C-alpha cells in the first residue's frame, strides 16, 4: 500500500498548476456540442476495429468498442443473477456505452455517473430516441465518491474517463469502483496509459500539452494503476493493448479535426473560446501521442472484485 500511495502523485511539469475538477467540468460543458462532430450518438472515445468493420465508417467502430467493453464484463457468468442486472458507467460522458449495452441486453439496467450536468441532459434526450429511457439512470456526481450503495453493481466500466481521476495510480477511482461492485463482478477500463513515470522529454511535453488541452490531470502510469486495483480489492487483473485496434479510428482525426476547425472558425468569425481551441489542439496531440510507443499505450484493463 505505501508504494501505491507514493505513486499516486500528479505527473506534471514542475511549477505547472494541476488541472482541477472544476476545470474538467468547465471543459466538458463548453465543448459538449463539439463532440457531435466525432459521433452523432456521442460516443466520446476511440473505436475498436475488427475484421468485418469498414475502417472508413467511424461510428461502427465506436459502437464496437462499447460492445467489447460489454463482453469484458462477462455478464453471462454463472454468478450473475439471471434476472435484472445493474451496471455502472463511471465517467459516462453522454452515456453512449451504457445505451449500447442496455439496447443489446433486455435484462440490463444502467446507472451512469458524470459531474457535468449538460452531459446528462444530452444523455436523457438520446435515451428516449433509443427507446431505453426506462432502463437508464443518470447521476450527477464525482465518480470517485458517487454516494451510490455499496456492492450492488454486476459490472462497471470507465471508457476514457479514469484518466480524469487524480494521480498516476488513480487510487480514488479504483477504491470507489471496488466499493460499488459485488464480489465476483468485473471492472473494465479502456484508456490511454503511460508506460513509465520518466518519459522521454518530447513524449512528456506532448503528454502535458494533450492533458492540459483536454483538462486531464495526467494519464495513469500502467503499473501504478494495476497496483492500485490490487490494493483496492481486485484480482485477476489483465492488461490488453488495443493500440492497433484503435488506430483506424484515430486516423480519422486529421481530416475531421481540420474540417471542424475551419467550419467553426468560419461560423465564429475567427473567434473560438479557449477551451474550444484547446479541444482542437488535443485532438491532434492524441494522434501524435500514440506514436511514442515506449512512453504510451492504449489499453483495456479488466479486473474482478475479490470476495471479502
């Protein structure tokens, strides 16, 4: 445990002010509508490519990532109740992953957690359009202290949201996920990870520019995160690189971001707010960051809640 606590420190440039939760909330509030350019269904993450999917069709890959997360939860396992099952999306954005899974499984109910009110309003509208509003609940809360009852969830996930917790181990996130899950229930985390605390100079600067532009305190260091999961009560922790699976959707960024930038500058007569400008910068940085193979990877981490 002491080693986990020591590693749970922000990885930031010396003298740089840390990104706060308020800044993260302000960022997502200001750019909420901009995410529609990436996905009309508000899949606010990269996609998962497999044989049979057209790499030129981004939305299909984004939805496939949702289903990959669902399969990782193993909700058909014997210890999972055959009737109503409840899952939790920790840092849901506008609830796209939950909507996909609830739409695919008639017995599934989902609770999504975000501290950005506008995302919940968008989610509620999309739930109605998808016909799943009666099995979705959207909670406005900090996902590291949700206030939800303990040991009630049959599964939980965080898709490109665990990075918004503090520190390189994301220990607060790991503890809350463990508290919420039933013994034997599974957690799936899909995110970018730093592979070492001491990155290359250029890789470190690029990570900091990307993180500040998307209001991320720091990416987790992969090994720190795995240790935090184990210390919080998880077992059977597995890490799978998805680098090549997300590459086809990531390659959509240059054309989409450039077209979006030109269109928005034209509409705004050359004036965009600070967060909207940073959002565009981060989009390009995300693609470049993926080229630093020694410093960075995009992974799925799965774990099972240990019986107490």
